[in-house]
């Protein structure tokens, strides 16, 4: 070992650097309540700042970490109301340090034994907590995108008209799935990755609440068959990405069962809502799904990517990949081999992400997840009430969970549709540049909406009210400016 490598691996240096980092992070978390959520600087400026750290190899770790903390979006700041990713519970994040050192891999038991058993227990616990059958085929994977693709591959294996798509390719078949037009774009990608092309995805229209019009499913299935397509699966969104709208899963289950189609639930955002007693009804019918995916990094306080893939029939999980990998896996019988996960997962080397959940579950208990959801849902409900009480603000749809879409739209000014859209784009830009708040925007049926996802339980009603005041004030100033009136 060279002297340099001795230094690289020195436990003493690590002890010092580690304690310093934990102190730095604890200071950061203590500062977050009053930090602006969005410290964004232009990419070129950030690039040159970081490039300068590479110009000599004398960078101190604490200086690097300081820069990262200063320039990152602050998810733990109560003014963070933007995208769906949650502020991780510090304990869950701490486990990533341990994972980084151990560097276990759960593809084969020998490489990641502790991760494998925790993964099985996490999946069992959550299947139970979410009202799903506790089949042991479930596993964890790197994100909802990969999870949806994995589940659809299982659907393909289970529902393929004849033969084996894994061996023979798609052949003469023109398979397709049916999904809410409002579904996350990763479903569309998964279908195209499987080689089914544009015709492989049938977008089911949504109603005024952006939920799938399930009454159109029978007609669309018949139409697809008439065109020579083979419907394989119906995908329910729990909920959709833009508005967090929940499809009627019970109705979808009924149609899927009647047509013998696979029923998949994309619960990346909202599958966990079963834990909130007041929201449980939103996912009624989820237990009838053949597969369900849930992102822990959106509503269950873990760092990303941490996603669970649940199967009603555990053996379906083993049908996804038929390829042989004898050097890794000692059998090829298709029977359950829960401890060697590489058979079921895309990843070969896969970190022990189960620790992020297992730590919270074993230290704080399942109630922590329930409390988290009821808290963030409560903040969103308050936001919706406040929007409705403000005449100049308009709600896109009554929020079912923690996503709220609204916009500034004074009725008396006679603004055109385009003008209201432009106004709200301007308001969003000003909010993130001029205030502490971080919010995003979305477009629904041609209309621009401001969009908040409340993922931070430390956000208070006061913060929400302040954000809405900032929005309203900017809208008023814009309207006054456009009509040539003095602003103040
Ligand atoms: C976020 C989201 C996804 C994608 O999940 P990632 O973990 O970001 O890959 C898929 N579907 C829905 C409904 C989502 O909200």
C-alpha cells in the first residue's frame, strides 16, 4: 500500500472527518427552519465554483460539504413546497453512511445478507401496513421509474398470449396497456422500452378531477382488440403526478379481472396513503392489484431512491427475467429464493436501501409513517381552504393528499387565458427568485397552475398563508403594472 492509500483508508482521518460532517449536518438542520428553500445560482457559476476545488488537491472535505449545503435546495426548510421528494429523516439518511462503508449488494445473499433480511422484513411489514397480501416475492429497487418497468415486465411474462417473450421477443404480437392520460411519463417510457411503440400505450381520458374515466375501459379494450392489439394490463394511478388524483382502483380491478388483464398500481406518490386513516379510502381496491409500487423517498421519509415493488402472487416476481445467471444463482427452477434478489431485480449491484426504512421502523415504529402522512396532508388541506377563501386565487381540484394546484386568477380584470397563464409563470419565477419559498408549476389542459407538494412536516399553516400572500401580492402588482396603473 502506498503512503497515499494509507491516508485514503486511515480510520483516524475518517473519525475526524465523520464527526465534523455530522456536526456540520446537525448545524444545518438546526438552521433550516429559517433558511430560504431555494438558493439556486446559475449552472455556469456553480460549475466554476466547483471546478476551482479540483485545481489543486488541497480541498478540505468540510469546505466541499459546506459548498454543497449552501447551494442545494433545502428540503428541510419549511418554505420548501416544491417537488414530491421528501426531506429525509436524519436517522434514515445516517444509514446511508453505513451502507457506503459496508457497500453490500443484495443481488446475492452472500454479498448483502443483512440487507436481504431487512428487505424481506420491510416488504412484509409494509405489505401488512398497506393492506396488501403479504406475499414474499416483493423487493426494493432504485426508484418508481425502474419499479414500474419491472412490474410491467412481470405483467408481460404472466399475460403473454403464447410462448415466452423473453426468449422469442415480441414476435407478431402488438401488446398494449391502458393508463390514465395523466399518468407519470415513466409508464410511457416503460412501454416503449419493451418495444411496443406508441400503439402500446392507450391513454384513457380523465374526468374533471383528473381521475381515469373507468367507464371507458370496456370500450377502449374492445376497440384495441378490433385493431389487432392485445391488451395485457391496466395501470391505476395512486395518484397522478401533477394533481395527485387517485384513480378508482376498485373499478379498475373489476374491469381487469373480467378481461383477465394484469392490474398494476403506480402508487409511487400515493400508495402509502393507506396509512392515513382519513385517506385510506383513496386506495380502496389496491389490494386487488397484481403489482403495486410505492416510493419511500416521497412520502416515507427516506433518502432516494427507495422503492418497494409488491406482488399479489409472490411467484410472479420470479417470472420477470428468465435469463440464466448460474454463476450468481444456484438454481433456475423458478421457485422462491427470497434471499438472492438478483433474480428479481434489474440491478446486479444494489445497495442495502432497506436499512433506510428498517431503521425508522425499528426505532420509531409504524406510527411515525402515519404521523408523517397525516401532518403533510393536513398542511395541504389548510392550503386548499386558504386558496378557496381568497377570491383572486383558484383551485385546480380539491387536493386528496399533499399536492395542491392553484393559480392567481382575478375574475374582474378580463384577462385572456394566455394572459392568466403568463401571469402565473411570472409569479412562479418571482416567488423563487424574490422570496424564501420554493414552489413549482404545471400545465393542465392548456392552463398553467402553481403547484405545491407539502412534504415537509415542519411547514406550518403560517408558512402556507405567507406563501399565498406573496403569490397574491405579485399577481396584483403584475396586473396593476399591465394596466398602466401605479403599483404603490
Ligand atoms: C415520482 C413518480 C414516479 C417516478 O418515480 P421515481 O422514483 O422518481 O423514479 C412514477 N409514478 C408516479 C405516480 C410518481 O409520482
